[in-house]
C-alpha cells in the first residue's frame, strides 16, 4: 500500500512539473512573439518615414498578428488611414484607444 501512495504522490508531482514547464514555454513563446512584433513595428515606422506606407502596412499587419498589442493596432490603423482604408483604420485605432493604461497609447 505504501508503494501505491508513493507512486501516486510522484505522479502528482510529475503532472505539476509538466504544467509548470508548459506554462513557462507558453510565456517564453509570447515574449518572443512580442519581441518580433516590436522589431516589425520599428521597421514599419522607418518605412513610413520614407513614404512607403504600403510596405509598412504589411509589416504592421504581421506585428499585429503576432501580438495584438495596442501599439501594433495603432500603427496598423494609422498606416491604414494613410492608405485610405478608412473602415479598417477606424477599427484598429478604436481598439488601440481602448487601452488607456498602455504606456505607449497614454503618451
């Protein structure tokens, strides 16, 4: 009977450990997606400075798909506005403005 209890306890610890490892992997992949999205946003901003809104739009869309951050939504919306894509721009800008506590939006 003692061996059965020990086995059950070990199994519970094993399951708990697997859950923790899984959560860490998810958090890590979210951080990578966020970092990649930030890189895409920076490249998109540089393209917009050079007047290449269509190219920038593609990068902002990729960033938004990777990480639905308020900044990604705002940059995509501003670029869509510049391209005359009014409905899409309104949706993304409205989404971004709802995140009042986001530091980038607040600034």
